[in-house]
C-alpha cells in the first residue's frame, strides 16, 4: 500500500525542463507545452525553465534557477517562481487518467 501512495503522489505532478525561445514576431519569449504557448518577458529568452504541472489543482508553475549572492566557497542555487497560471487538463484525457488511477489501485502491494 505504501508504494501505491507514493506512486500516486508522484503522478499528481508533471515536470519538464524547457528552454524559453523568442517569438518570431515580437520581443517576448515563450515555451510550448502541448498545443499551448506560454509567454514570458524578453529577459528570460534562452534560459531553461523547470515547469511543474500540478495535475490535481490544474496549475502550471514555471521556475528558473538563480544563484544566491552569498560569499561562499561553493555556489548555492535556488528556484525562482516566474509564472503561475491555470493550466487545465484536456477533458478527453481527464477520463483516461481517472480510469488509470482506479485500475492501478486494484493491485495492492504489501511488504
């Protein structure tokens, strides 16, 4: 049962590492996720993002990596949230996902 709960929590989020490209007809940047284009300010062009899609809440969080400004021997980094937007599941996919969870939870794993 423990393994199933962990797997379920893992499936609630989808992560991707995506580069921000420049729009051909403007100075804005964008990332493409499926058929949707998410725009960013020009200062983020050519940076890589970590995008977290919370499937349960249907929200997309987009982060970039920043270096801390501390005097230290080793570099230290953190993630800065640059965009948080509603990002809904495709309604056709929603039914498939529910069926997957229901069928997956039929098999109980015990240790």
